[in-house]
């Protein structure tokens, strides 16, 4: 009968809507977006496209699940992440509940703390942003 709704299906739909909301929140290109907000958005995108495995409280998660989780944490607790460094230190490197550090398993099987990995990504991003991009500076 039509009124018997599958609970798993309803939960799946809710998660889809929540994920879309988190994606939209972290992917807006509004002109009022600050440098820090752009850096946090970059880090979340970096995580989502990394292909790395995230270990959070003993459970492994793929890169997109990790990015969705970090976007949700940033949306809910952004007051603790005024800068990209705050985001890494306060939201993206350890569990807010258990305080256990998040770990990253790279494609070669090595495991490193997410804090170290994300600081490396942030430094690379800043170096890339600092590079001149005008045709004159490229020797054209």
C-alpha cells in the first residue's frame, strides 16, 4: 500500500538533501566570501577529490564521505573556524566528541594525521595562489 513507507528510503532521501545542502554551503562563489572561507572551501574540495581513506573514530570513510562530514562540521561549528588554520585544528583534525585524531590512509598505504596532511594542502594552495598569473609574468 502507498502509505507504508520504507524507513530506509526516507532516511536515504533525508541524507541526500542534507548532503546537497552541505555541498551548496561550501561551494558558493559569492563575492563576499573571505580569503579564509575560500581556503576552507578549497580544503573541503581537496578532501573530497583526494581519493584518500579517512579514519574517524576507528571507522574508515571514503574521501567524499569525509568531505561531506567536514562540510557539515564547518556549517554547524564555523564559529570555531575563523581561519583555515582554525578549521584544521578545531574541526578537521579530530573528533569533537571523542577527541581522537582523524587519520588519512594514502594510496601507498601510509597513514598520517589529517592535521599534517591538511596543513600541507593549505601550504600548497597558498603557494599556488601567490604565484603570478598575468601573461607578462609568464614570459609571453
